[in-house]
DNA sequence: AATTCAATCAAACGATTGTTTAGTTTTGCA
DNA sequence: TGCAAAACTAAACAATCGTTTGATTGAATT
């Protein structure tokens, strides 16, 4: 193994996401990653700074994406919104552990440096979406909606669906009460996307019929 | 102090909500509650069974409420929906610690008995809302929406707003970028309610203009 | 007054926590 | 080849973890 530090971040992301920060021990992590327990202190300084490293390393991936929508889909706010929804659905679906860590850290607000990194990351993405929305409003294509609430609605909906669907049969059958066939992740993903696009269309678009 | 068991549940709810299950020690809890550490095992058997007791004791409050909407606001689905939104906004706002515990337990899915209790509680409330929605659909007042997604959207939005607003200045200023005055809990509560009512109106109601 | 039983306590249980130490191995460069 | 720096290890560190023990208190019952 070459990149032991990177591998530790990878394994830690998975374990912290699955069992929580306090619920994961250094020894469990070291064993899972196949390294000596002293390596965590050696590479990161402390367990706390390891979370920090996860947030900062993995978080960068999501930082620049939304900004890149701007040149691609030029001057069509609605197309951009669709892309944003698609991006967030995929992001939450593909990085459940990372998302668990992020939102748990926000909720607990114990490790202040971590919370600071997250706040910066979130604020960046939020203001990008806000910009798209306000662009559409000023272009006369979108209604004058409550922008922060709209953003929170999108993220909150996706989180709620993807978090709950992993859980017990009772809630699972709630999603698919009649059909007995297995509900796959991609089915859920498509359904959330379709729902949100429909919701945003009615919430956002000015009807000119 | 008379009801030491009840008081322990009260304090444990606050601490588990604030610091998480693994992040709260028995000694910290005992100290905060002003009882001997042996009392937790004495009353509940174990730390794990204490969470179970919290969920079951506090959870009952929310079980029967929605069912009671039925006789009160008879035969007006939209009025019921407004009431449901109001109820959920208040519930999440007034019981942040309880909600933190519930959703963290769902996300971690470590303690299976706890998850089972929660699933039962959630399933009960969900099916009540589902019934209201389907009533409205069959009465021809509501559009034929994706019911589970709609419910998840409501809950997810409220959670997202109330959870994030407790956090750092950067996200707070996102909510109120221009005004410098303090954002109060009740302001947020009113704003989420107004947003959701507006959203549901467009999402749900069939326009007969 | 004697007995019973639940409530409460300080103290100790072994296990596990995150971190450090002191020593060894490996690596890359002169 | 020699040597310093980096990588890595087993072992120990003190602290804390959840739980149990055994003794003591208090109030109610016989």
C-alpha cells in the first residue's frame, strides 16, 4: 500500500459515517485500515483532526461543481435548476457516509473547527444556487420565491428520503406499499429527482398559458 | 425530588440530544441529574435501554395528535393539511433534542430495538398524513401527487431549516443577509410555515380559476 | 417493635478509550 | 556504502467507559 494517509481517510469516512465519531474507536479504525494505531496520531495529530481532514479533503469535490454549471448551460435558469437538483440527488446518493458525517457534525456542533469548515463549504454551495434562483427571478422566468427556504427544501427533501429508505421494513413498505419487488437505490433516486423537478416547476416557473 | 426516573429521562433526552448517545457518559448524566451513577442501571437496566425509554415515553405524545385532527376539522382536507404543517413545525421546534435523538438513531441504526420503536412511531404518523392526502385526492380537491415524497418533503424541509439555523454565523447570515437584527426562533418558525403552506398550495390544490 | 423491601450510596470491577513513548525498520539521497 | 530522515511498530500511559457489588438508608407492612 502506497498512500496510507489517503487510505486512512477513506476508511475513516466509511466508519465515522456508519457508526458516528464517538462510536468509532481508533483501534477499530486502525484494524479495518490494516495499519498500526499510532499512525492516526502520526498522520493527523488526533482523532478530531482526522474528521477535519475528511471534511476538507472530500469536501473539495463538491465545492467547484455548481460554479461550473454557469458556462455550460448559459442563460437558461430552469435548465440550471434541473442540473442542480440532479447534482444534489447524485451527490447525496453516492456519498452517504460523507453526508452523514457532515450533518451529524452540524447537529452536534461539538468540534468547532470542523463546523467552521462545513459552514464554509455549505455557504459556498448555497450562494451559488441562490445566484441561479435570483438570476431567474430577475429574468422574469421565476416567481419571487423565498430563496433560502427553497434551497433548504431541496436539500432537506433529498436527505429525508435517502436517509429513511435505508431503514426498517415498516418505512420501506411505506414507500412501496403494493409492489413486492425490491426497491433499488436508483429507483429512489429517479423518483426523488422527478418529484423535485415537478415541485420546482410549479413552485418556481411563471405559467404563461 | 420525587420522580427520579422521570427526571433522568428528562435530563438524558437533553444530553443525548446535545452530545449524542456515545458522546454522553453515564457519569455526566448522573452528575447533571443529581443522582448516583448506579441509578441508571437500577431504573433502566442499561444505557441502551435508557434511550429506548426516552423514545417510548416521549414518543407517545406525538402518536395520537394527528389522528385527533379528523373529527375536529371535518371533511376539509386542505384545512387539515394546514394543521398538519403547523403541528410538525411546532413539534420540531419545541422538541429539538428529542428529534435529534430520533433521527440520529435512524441514521446510525445501531440499536435495533430503538430503531424498531421509531419505525413504528414514524409509520403511524406517516399513514395518518397519507390518509388525509388520499382523502383530498379522492375528493377531487388535491392533485394526484406522490404521497410518500410529499410527506418526506415536508418533514425534510422543517428539519433542514431548524437544524441549520442553530449553526454558525455564515449559514445564519444566509437566512437574513441584509437585516442585522437578531433572528428569533419564532421568526424562523413562522417563515417555514408560510413557505410550506404556499408550497403545498401550489403542489396540492387543483386550481379552478 | 420487628420485618421487609425498594431506594440509594461509595467503591471497585474489568474493559476500552485516545495518545505517547522509545525503539526498530525502511527509504531516499550524498 | 553510509547516514539522516521518514515510516512504522509493540507496548505502555493515564483516563474514562458502562456496569456491578455489597452495605446502608428509609419508609411501609406485619
